[in-house]
């Protein structure tokens, strides 16, 4: 599962909460009687046992018991239950991103909070509103504020905050095996199109897939192809709508390349024309990405045509391909 879909995490919470209490040290207090850390404040509060469990699973306990000051917006057990989360179904990286989205560096009591954007420790921002109490992202309300601790302050909230999902381009930027695709999209001037609201479905060729195409063309890099040549090839990998693997049906699907269709085949492998889907259902804010193992060329633009269009220096390659 991933952060872009619904968060079906945290079903085993009661047993994990008990494990957290057994493994973590007993909550301690400062000389003034306040909890020593924001983690100790959570341990002291029966409403926050699920949060303690999640912090342990994500290995964030030591971080939030450390020096410095933290402002933590702490979801209640009921908030986690409403989100329907299952720790067995989420990676440590995903859980860490969610939890750090609830933490702001520095000390911000309720009187210090200002309406607007505030950056969290996961790098994304939350939106604070003060019109009717304190609300976060329009979905979570602070139900108890200003639990003071030795290294920060805790505000208890009634909903889990979910980080914004990356769009298709940002998702590709974060995927090492798609760096050539990103470069091709940038060169073809399609970044804005793939950042649009959509939704879109993208069949994304890997770096190895592009390397095989460039090898067939006997060229060194994308620099040897023009934006005009790349654009129809890339659009041949994009379909309107967010089509998950469970929604795919055998048959022809029109692409954004002037409506030219690609053929979906369902068998031992899911295939798009001659490309095999190696990783399916990577959800983004504006669609879904399926990684494929080869570049899907439009039927009216074969390798010979690309080579002819590219540059006069490909004459020998063209002659050889035509002869073959």
C-alpha cells in the first residue's frame, strides 16, 4: 500500500499498544511535574496509546525523546481507528512520513499558533485555521491544547493528518528507475501536462527500457532525439482516467497520442502492446502509474521512422534497418 491511496493501516493496535508500554521505559517527569518529553506525555495519556505504538513501529521514540523542542499534534486512539490503519500493511517509510507530518520543530503553544502554512518534520506543510478553535488541514480539530513537556508541547487532535500525495511527475522524480523517463518528459515539454489535475494513467518505461530503445537507434542519449520526436512516443504511454490493474480489461485503449490505441492483454503477465507491466498501481495525486519494461512505440512511428527524423548522421543506420 502507499500514501496515495486510502490508508488501511492500524488494525492490530491494541496488542501493539500493550507491547509499546512494555518495551518503552516508564513515563518520567521533570522536577516541575511535567512529562520529560513529548513521548512521555503520550505514555501518560490513555487516549494516545495508539500513537505510542505507531511511534515505536516507526522507530521515532528516540527522536522525539531527544533534545530540541517539538510541537506535536497528537491524534487520539479514536482518530486512528477512524482512519482504519493497519501496521501490518504499511512500510516503515510510509508510517514515518505520516507521523512526522504531525510534528513541527520548535515550541508553539496555542497562543503562538498563527493561521497559515507551517512546515512539518516530513518537509510538507500543514494548514492551520483559527476561525473556530484550532483546526489543521480543515479536517482535524485540537481538542486539548498546551500539554507542556520538557522538550516540547503536545496538542491532542481528533483526526489523523495525511501528507499530500505526489503527482505523477513528482512520483517519477522519486523513483530511481524512472529518471530517464523524467528527462524525456522534461525535454518534450510535457511536465505541466503530467502535473495537471487529470486523472491520468501512465505506463512508465524504466531506464533499462529507454536504454534498449536508444541502443536500437544506435544513439548515445536522449540528446540525439528532438522534443518533437519524443512527444508522440511519451503520449503513447498516457491514458485518460485513473485505471488501476483491477480495472484493466483486455482490449484497445486510446492514448493521449491523438487517440492512437494501445492493446491491453491479460494473461500470466499484464501487457501493454509488447511491454510487460512489472509494477502496477503506484497511485499519485492526479492518477496512477504502472511501470513497464519497454518503450511502447506508436504504430505509425517505428524505429526506422525515428531514425530518419532524428538526424542525417543516422543514414547508415536507416539503410541497415530498411535492408533488414
